[in-house]
C-alpha cells in the first residue's frame, strides 16, 4: 500500500460569499476539511494524507504522523504541485487529489 491522498483546502472561497473560507466552516460539529481526513484515515487505503492549507498555523487540532500539513500556493494548481513535489521522494504508486470543499 503506497497510496497517498492529497486534500486541497487552501482556497479563499471568494465565490462562496463568506468571510471565512468554506473549508473551515462547521458541518456536523467538524470543520468541512476534517470530514475528508476522517473518511480517508478510516478507509485504511492511504499511507499518508497531505492536507494543503493556506496557513498551517490555523490547524489547531493535532493529527497523527500519518497526516502531513503543508502550505498551499496561490492557485489550486500550485497547491497540487507543491503536494506532489512533497511526496515525490516517497515514490507513491497512486495519488488521489480531493478538494476539501
């Protein structure tokens, strides 16, 4: 199992029309991005999960070493590329990329 899961959660959510980016909005007692983390960990399919956010200091919850939190780029494509570069040396067999919101 050398599968990796990238969760893109660094967008500003301008089109959504709220001050707070939608990935940080609460849904069923969790921030929206957390639902993706919980489901991906529970699946047991991934060696590592990469959470790409606008500011890693915003993430107050402590996760296991299986969750890597990195800073995203200006655009979604930049964030995807940063995450892919980060895991390249780990030689993943499969990489799934998911938008957190």
